[in-house]
């Protein structure tokens, strides 16, 4: 259970029900605690994660967001690749890729099917689109040997770009075509061999749930399931139904069981665990739940994860942040920024708020927290 509104950082598992009751009483006394973003709540120690404290979302954002520096060259602020996009789904990969650029990544690529490429290119000339993926319907007359050759060609084409990327986002608009998923599995395996971080969302989670070995034990992987995707993960990995009475312990166990993969469970409060602790982000966002916000989140997490990994000097970060897993930092920052942008977009558009409106407020929201210097 978490406080509803006005939090600039989430809460870890509450130390006791008495603590929760005292906090709720305080919130009611303050009429919902709807206050300015300058006010923060200290995190409570997480029962399931030990003595680690919740990182403050604003502090994380300020610490890992790089300054705008004229001496830096193109690419140093991040190169992101989105693996997704088929003939049915073109919006999701666009949302993820353009969000990465809006936050501050220098380059954003989309690897998709030929049927999706022209559509995605028409959305924005800013994206670098690679129409290299294939679906079964397009190669139905090809024999097994021919399909193996096509698969090798796709992997070879992706290999030309692999070393350039700071992070992959796998899944937005990917679809569930068997041949396509098989090729993406090989891409994920190759990325893992090259130590490239992977953020898995959407249909990528369908793939991973059925082939958990793709990410098992890979600590540079992030899974971002919604309620239903999380339910399927729990059933597959833990062999049980979701236990709403032990939310934090269950998430911790799930992450541990997959070998320390970071999981961002999306919900009223976003819960994050790398198998060592559970953290949450409960900043109030928007009551408007338009589709596509998860795609913004995956693109955002990819950028912040990349920036967190670039922070090699402890002097550039707060001491608590310097000891935190960069995948966790990326999740905290991505979740917090999306919620802030969603709140700002809703303030202007109310019920008519769309995902594109939220994307347009990403830069403004980040600048309010971590001014360019």
C-alpha cells in the first residue's frame, strides 16, 4: 500500500502496519498531501530488501542526467535501438523511439518489418528506420533452409549496428509472429553476448515469458510488465497466482528467480526490484490512461539506464546513488519522468490527453528537475 499523491519518490516496503497507519493519518490531516514538488518524504526501510533505503526520484534524475556540453559529440548522450514494429503495430515503436530523443538521446533507431517501416518513417524524419525483420506470411513459400538463410541475414544485418547501441528496447509493436519472434530471440542472445542492456516491454514480454532463458541471470536486462504481463510472469516463473497480500516479497522473489533481472511492475505505484531490494515510485501522474504510456516508459528507461552506466565517477553522484544498480536507477528515473510529464499534459489537455501530448512534455518535465547547464 502506498501514499497516493505528491510524492517525488516512492516508498519501499513499509516496516510495519503501524508506520503505515501513522503516515495515512498524516496524509489525511494534510488533505491528501497535494503539495509542491519541492517536498519529499524519506523512504522507509524495505523488509524484503534489507537495510537499503529508497532512492529519491528527483535526486536520481539530477544525478544521472548529463549536462549539455558543447564539447561532446553526437552519440555521447545515448544511442538507442527499438526492436519492434510490424504491419499491425506501428505506433508503439515510434512512441518508444521518439521518447528517447525527446528526453535527450542523440540517436534513435527502429528495427522493424518492411510493412511497418514506411509508416514509421512518415511519423518523424528524426528516427533511423531499418526494415530488416520478416514475418511468416511474407516467406510462406520459402522452405526451412531458406528461412534459416533469411534468419542469418537478419542477424548479420543487425550485427553491423550492435556495437553502436547503448541500450535496446525489445517488444513495442513487435507482434507474435513465430518467425519474427525467433529472429528477435537471436538478436537478444547476441546483445547479451555483447553486454548491451535490454529493456523488454510489450510483445517482448510474451517472448521472454515463454523463453525465460533469454534474460535469466542477465543483470543488464529490465522487464516492464503491466498487470496482466506480470501475472503471466509470476505463473510461469514462480508457478503460482499473484499474491496481492505480499506484493513486495513476491516481486523480490520473482526477480531473484530470474537471476537478478530488474523488474519494473507498472501500476498505481510502480514497483522496482533487482532481486536485492524493492523500491517504488508513487509520484502522482494522470488519471487519463491512454494507450502508449508504457512505450514512453520503455524508451525513457533505456535512455536513463544508459546515462546511469556512463556515470563512472562517484564524485558525479550522491553516495547513495553511486552504490545503486544502474538498471534500477534507469527505472526510477524513467517512471518518475513519465508520471511528471503525464501530470503536466493532463493539466493542459484534461480528458483529451493523448500519448503524443505526454511525449511533448517530457523535455519540459526533465528540465524542471535537472536544468541544463
